[in-house]
C-alpha cells in the first residue's frame, strides 16, 4: 500500500479508518450517533468550545502536565545495557492530572459536548475505575446525574475507586452478566443508552465504539501529544526517537501518538497486556485476536472461530478488554505504529523499578509501557530519546500489587 | 412469492415467534420449534447466540448463556435450521443475531450456508444501513431476505435509507430499549405503523414487550405481524427440555387472539 500524504486525516466521513471503525449499532441508536456527529462537527468548528475546553484543562485538570527526564531510571537501565547503549527515558506526566490519570481530558470534552446537546443525564462504563472516577468528577463539577456501569469482578478489585465514585455522587451499578468486567459494563451502558435516548449522553472512556467516538476521544486526548511535542522542542529542541504507551482500548496511546504521526523519524510502540502470556489468558487484541465487530466498531478482537468474544485477562483492570480502538487497528495494518506486549509479571517488575528509581508509583496500565521502555532503552544508543506516557498513578493499584507480591496489608 | 411473503398473505396478521438456538440444548431446540408451528406460529425467528447481546434484556441474555453452557456452535444453529426446513417446508425461518458471528467467516460464507440450510431471511441487530456492505450484498445475491429494523427514533428523513435494500418484512421495534421490557403505548404503535405502511409495501411486523394475548390482539389490529420473543424464551428457561407443551399452549393462545383481532373490529 502506498503511504498516504498524511496519517492524521482519518477517519473518513463514515467513520472508517481504512478497513476499521464504522458505526455498527442498533437502529435505535443510529439517529443519535448521527446527531452526535453533527454536534461534534459544530463544536470542533466553534472557538468558544475550544476556549472552554482549554480553560478547564488548565485550571481544573492542571494542564499542561510536566515533561520529565527520568534520570535515575535511565542510569539504572544503562547498567545492564551494552557499552554506549541505554536511551534517555522521558515521561509525559499525565498521572499528575486531577483524578490521577489521562481519562479526565476526554471526560471534560465529552461533558461539554453533552451540555451543548442539551442532555441532562450521563452514563459511562469503567474497568479500572479511572474513567468512572473521571466521569463522576465532571458530573459533580457540572451538576449532572451520573450512572457508572462496572463489572462486579472489577468492583471487587478496585474498591477505592468505587468509593471515590460514590463520594462524587455517582451511582455505581454492578454488572454481573458475561465475564463481569469491562466489556460487559460497556454492554450495559449501551443497553441503558438505547432505553434512555431522549435525555442521556454516553461518555465512552476509550478511543473505541461507534463513530464519532474514536475520533472525538482521540481529539480530546491529543492534548497529551500536542503538549509533549511542544515541550520536547522547547526543552531540548528535538523530537523523541520513540514514543511508548500502554494500550487497552488505546486512548492514552492515540492521544500521545496522533500529533506525531506525520513526524516520519518518530517511531511509536503500543504495548498491549499479555496477561499470563500470549499463549495463555491475555488482553492483547492485535497480537492474539482477529478483525471483527463489537461495541459499534470493526477492529481487532479476542474471539473464537465462531466470532464469540473470549474473555480478556490482565492484572490491570484498565487493560482487561478484548478489543482495541479502530485507529490502532489501522495504524497496525499500515505499519506506522509497532505493537508489542508485556505480561503481568513484566508490568509488576516495571512498577517496582519505577517506584525505586524515580519515586513515582505508576498505575499498572503504564507499568506495561515502562516494561517495554526498559527493554527498548537497552537496545537504543545513549543519545536517543524515548518518551513514554505515564498515563495514571498507582494509588488505586497498591492492593492488587500487594496481593500479587504476596504481601498482606 | 416466497414462503416468507406467503406467511404474511394469509388474510390475517402473522405471528412471528422467537427462540434462541441451542436453548436449553441444540438437541432440544427442534422439538421447541415444532411446538411453535403446532401452536400456530407463521414465522420462526431463530436467535443465534452471542456472547455480547447488547440489545437484549435479561431473558434473552440468560437464553444465550444456557445455549453456550450446552456447547452450542454456529454449526449447530445451521443444523437446527436445516432440519426444520425438512420437517416444515412451508414455514419460513429467519435468523436473528449480531454482526460478529454472522460475518466472522465472511459474508459470502454466511449467506451460502444460510441458503443451504433453507433460511428465508436474516435480521442483524448491529448492521445498520450505513454498514450494509458487510452483509447485505451477500444475502441478496443468495436470495435471502435482509429484514431491517425501524424504531421510534427512525424519523421520516431516515426511513427511506432503512427501507432501501430491505425485503421480507419490516420489523418495527416499538420501544426504544432492549428486548423483554415494557410494551409501547397502543396509540404510538398505531401512529408508527401507519407512518411505516405509507412508506413501504413490505409487511410491517411489530415487536418488543408483547407478551399477553390481549397485547398481541391489540397490535394485530393495526400491524401485519406480531413478534413475540422474551415471553417464549422465559417459558423455555422455566421448563427446559419439557418446554414444548407449555410453549405450544402459549403460542396457541396468542394465535387465537391474533386470528380474532380483526373480526372484533368487523363485528
């Protein structure tokens, strides 16, 4: 396939990223999806919408997030690298955002859109609880009622976030159907939406779902990459050689990658969750899945030969999803972005490494990215630069990590 | 004429009856389908189980889980359809389900296999007209009706797009919601059916939330077909392999109510 003039012009007006994406929803939702698309086009062209979004990101979320050179981590990795190797590791510190992860960027954008559309009730799904907390936060901020669907399995392993959502005034509805995790929460979100189309806005948390969600989530999260690109140029007057981000649905990764897609010298690496191993239970849709249709879009999915969706597994609840955003499927198919994976064990090791070398407790999601960074840095020269997205902080994960390490707290 | 169009040309509204394939087991489904026919169903809607049935309520979700617990595969669904066609050559069977199991081996494979099994039509919940290319052309080439859904949110501007490429019948989803919940107000059904019939010559069948003979009769006064699903599936859930007799009796009560619905008007 010929390289397009730009990698940043997707999707087409029908929401397709090459062979992926689209609008695979029930007829009841189709008029709403079209209405959302119209409303988003209008908002995107409205300077007042951007001004409000930017203002909230600055004064409520705390943006721009810092760009940080991880000197001690870089040194630690160089100790086990060949002579002259061991790239500089930099982090985009999105874990310092209000609510502790990148999810809030998207929620601010979507709730502003919901209010423009006159919607008065918000629903969302959540896996790890970060998107649920971010959604509950913006609902409290703007005084809208909020219902969060969360798998019963995730409620058990993310108790602190469940309590946070309740403190913020959200109603958390446990989902026991199917595998009782993120995909099932999304099914319940869609069921709620289809029954409450007149007043309800569904804030989808990742860059997936029916068009225009993958596009608008990407656009709202692209603040990560836009800031990082400008910060790199202003700090060291050059772009990084490699970008790294963890991928569940892929919103933090597409937010970092998208503004750099046309910078031909910048390589990019998305890191899926390999769970207990790619030959065992995992959540790596690209490495271990095949194209299919679920939750409104065509993309890589974990599925069996009959097209039944199989259960994902990752120690990180936020990566525990059997699909991936359609733009990543497209970027994978054309080879612009490389995709790899890290196991639960790799992530736990990287989690501890960052705690001890930098005094930063990362979430388990970016710990997958850090695991890949540790491997790649040793294969790159010392004058090269890796920029990884530290998309969430690990306070929510300390119980899971303690259990995995056999520590009673 | 096809056996599907014949089913809507009997001089009375058609009763369309849904069950999930493989519930409670692939071996038990044929006798349940026979009971639907014996009770007076005019069209059989056979649900293809899916792990993520996001348009379905608790009753059909549970039916899917029972079907998977019994090990149902896509091959079993087609075997059930094919054996039904042999036993009941003049009763149309339509497959209802979700896009991924229908398209995973490619639309041409699905259309050819469905044609071989004698399937009359296909209803796919999550392929709207905008994404027709994923299934519609293959079905039409195989001579299988693509049955489209219209809903309370399908406005006049959008309706022509829904009707373009639709065949067999038009399925009016009377409630903005999932299967098995509340029924729509009769007045809204009447208004919608009149609007749809003004726009198409296809028979209009109404479904979602219909469970009593009285409700079925009320819908039958205005529509060309009445679709009942969750209430039948609940009987299967309750009686398991012994479901055929209660299902037959229930279907017979609906069929009688539908048959008399328009006579009441005439009288």
